[in-house]
C-alpha cells in the first residue's frame, strides 16, 4: 500500500455514494458480529488486499472516538499508512 492510495474496508456498506461523508451515509456490515482485534481487510478498488487492519472494539481508543466525534455506533478501525521510506 502506498501513501495516499485509496482503499476501502471490506465491511463498508455505502447507502448512496453521493452522500459519502455525511452522517449515516455508511455503516458496518458486520457491526453486530464484530469482536476485539477482528481482522479487517482494506481493499483496493480492484478488490486486491492493500493492508490488513484490526477492529478496535472495546478499546479505550474506540470510546475516545465515540466521545470526541459524537458518534453513536461507529467504526473504530485505526489504520496507519506508512511511507516507503519508513518501511525501508
């Protein structure tokens, strides 16, 4: 995965692409089935794996995001994209 590359979560459910970025425009397909550190695949537009991430369910980070971002039930996925230089 390259810095600035667009990827999407395999569990993203997009109600209407025109509404992307607005409240309730997306949801998690597996919200009710999620578990702490559940593997989350981040995919490229062509469907190939870009990066493996994990669900932050039940973590302090999830609680902080909900409180600071005013989210009721949201995604707690944290994904750090490194540059080629950082990866060596």
